[in-house]
């Protein structure tokens, strides 16, 4: 669970520091599509909009973090802000950083990221008609910002460069714990799919076995028809065989 500091009053909002295990929360992206750059007012920096598919590991991490933060606000709201907002209202006031796979991150001119891009304004001018651009980046949670009509987590870009197909791996560091969490996530994805594959395999093996048994029954009935000398038994065998044949269709054992 993330830790939230006691809200501190700023000019027109409250601010909470957000950590996990007493450490800042950071996430690494080895290849992420930058689709739009929006300059902020008063030369503060830029809002960078990335496309992040739901299959991306960090998409789930951010979703879970936002869910946990909302739970913390629900639990501590009355103590911190002396109001009686319901869970439903608090959930409605929360604004996610991700909207329809578009993830917003901030580039601060006061705290620029570690990057080989020496002049970001010029780079933005040169690249604005070349979007999307694959980027290598690292982000950090800047905290929880609570306004009168909304509250949201803010993510800041701390490392950023264009993705290099050959040399990108060495351009960004990743904590061992984060690496293990990512590997565990993909192991979980594998386990879920593997379980479905095994179930499907078993189902089809069962179908194959039932088909084999059905074929054997047909063969036995046909042999009875061919081997009987009694006209009555021969006719009864054909009637029985006919019913068995009519009982078959492609969905019989599915």
C-alpha cells in the first residue's frame, strides 16, 4: 500500500507526498509512444501525452496505485477535511492520469529530466509533425494534488530520450525490486494463459475420447447388422443404428 503524508495547504489546493515503502514511486518505460506535447502556461513546462495500452505492465501499476490512493482518501477524508463526502462522491472527484489509453506526464522547466535533448523547445518544434515518437523514459510520482472539485496524482518525467532500437537498453537504469515486480507481473500473465490452455487442451482431449467411443459404437452396430442372420434382429439393429447416426452432430460433444 502507498503512504500518504498529511495534506499541506498550498495556495488553492492541498498537497500530499506519496511514497511506497518510504521511498519515492518511479516507473520505467523502455518503449512508449509520445503522441502529443502541450505547453503549460507561464513557461512552467509541458504536458506530455503518451499512448499506453492496457496490456502495458505500468498501466496496471498506475491503476492499482490510483485505486489505493482513493481508498486512503475515503478512509481519512473526514479526519483531514472535516466533511462527510461519500465514497461515491470521492470516487467521482478523482481524475485519473490515464484516459482511454492516453497517459499524461509533466515535463518541468524548473526540474528538467535527465536527457540528451539539449533544447526541448526546439526538439518539440522539430518533432511536432512526426508524432507518434517512440520514447525511452522514467517517471516519478510528484504527489497527490487535492483541489476543491477534483484530486489527482501527478507524474513527472525524470529521464527521457528517443528510443534507440540498438542501444536503448543501456540508457536507463531500473531498480532490482522494480525488475522483479515486472517479471512477476508477466509470470502471472503466463500462469493465467497457461491455465486456460490446459483447460482447453483437457476439453479437447475429452471430446476426442468421446468421439472415439462414439465411432466404436457405430462400428459395433454396423458389424451387428452385417453378421446377423435373423431378419428381425437385422431390422432391429438397423433401427438402433439409425437412431445412433441421427444423434450425431458437430456440437454433440462440445
